[in-house]
C-alpha cells in the first residue's frame, strides 16, 4: 500500500486557542518538521516547514514564522461532527 506525506508524519504537539488550532508535525522519511494552522472561524488552513531547531518557537508563534516562509494554503472540508477534516492543496 503506497503511503504519502500525511500518513508518514507524526503529531508532536497540538494546541487550540480561541478557534485557532496549531499542530506540530514531524515526518520520519524526510525528517521534515512542519506547522499546520487551522482557523476554525474562517476554515482557512496553512502549513509551512520549519527548521527542527526552531520547531517549538514556531509552534508557539506560527504567524511570525509563516510570514517569513512560503506557507501552503490548504482547503479544508469538515467531514464529521467529531472534527475530522480532509485537507487538500489549493
């Protein structure tokens, strides 16, 4: 069964504040660290890669880091009341 970047990554940290969800991911095959941000008020999501040494700071201040990188804007579609989402590149 083929795998992709979303199934090969691990969630290292997650937090929610005032409708903003921030998740820190690590991908073992590529050794990449990414931050995903979901604004539940607007249903807008972005994701960007960060250096592993700055991962915790980027997790705590994602918008500051997103401003200095090229974040991917992701389209999200809620699929269930339990908060599951489907994420696709826009």
